[in-house]
C-alpha cells in the first residue's frame, strides 16, 4: 500500500467495517471473498476495514486458503465449541455469537487452553 495515498482514518473508525462478503446480499464464495478482502486491506481505506466474517460451516475452507489476516467468526446457537475448534490456526479477532432463545449457557462447551 502506498502510505502517501492512505486515508487518515480517525481512531474511532479503525477496523469498524467488518467484511461480510460471504453473507447476503453479496454471497461471494470464499475463493473470491479472500482475495477481495486482501484488496480491501491494501486500499487507501484499509485502516477502516475490520476482519473478514465467516460462518462455522466455511471455516475449514477458509483455513485451507491460509488467510494472513484476522477473521471474525459468526456462530449460531449450540455451535460455539464447534466454531472455536474449527477456527484453530486462524487469527480470530471477533466472535459474533447468537445464543438462541433458550437460557442455557454454552460456557461448559468452550475448550480451555492446555
């Protein structure tokens, strides 16, 4: 990136805009979303770009693409432990978790570091 052309992004907006390219309305396949995210990270507005968001079902494919950037996990009810295990080897920056309508906690499912 040519830093002479980089935008001066105020601290408040740095990393604010997550890349949800694999979700509607874009619905890009990861094979297209990963290079597109790299392009965003190299653009003059790069400082405002947050992690690439990925659902649990795409994490194995994402790992195979060996992203060098941070990702955000999007996790539905009952899948937190699965998501954290599937994300092994990825640079996880955020987890967007929807616990569902029940009041049960999944804290007991979360693997702890050894």
